[in-house]
């Protein structure tokens, strides 16, 4: 068993609670599904949000999906000029037998433009 990290991001249409929860739910669900994970495989999740997303904590969406025993942390992404707006990112630390090359990083909606090299 190895510790690995899976990356992901989703671009949201606006700064409101429902959009943040829906987009984060979609992102977490896709990361879990594409990598065949259960919450027992997850060590921790770090969420970041661009400075223009302030209506809700993205981690709340993970809690609603059953991540009650998984350490979650939210932070603000650095405010880089010309950066893509309204983006929630995650880095999920997992235990897995899969090699790094088998992990699927998930970039949804407009966020796929962030990492064309690894977005699937």
C-alpha cells in the first residue's frame, strides 16, 4: 500500500452556496469514482478556492458525501493576476496499491484548461 495524491479542479458559474456545494460534490464524486476509491482509502483532502469564492466552504460538500472521519482543510488560492476565476481545487491523499501512472486526475468544466496535460 502506498500513499498517493490525486488532483482535481472545477470551475463554477458563480459565487453562491448552492453552486459551490454542487460543483465540489461533482468534483469529489468524480475523483472517487474514476479512481475506484471509498472514504476508507482517503487520508485527507485539501481544498482551495480562488479569492472570488466566499459563499461556502468546499469541504462541506465532502462532509455531506460521508467524509465525516476524513481530515478536510479549506484554504484560499493565491490571487495571481489573470488566473482563472471561480475555481475549487482539491488534493486528495489516498492509500492505494495503484502506481501513480494509474491515477486519474479530474478537471471539470472550464478547469480542464488548467491541466490539459493530465485532465481526463
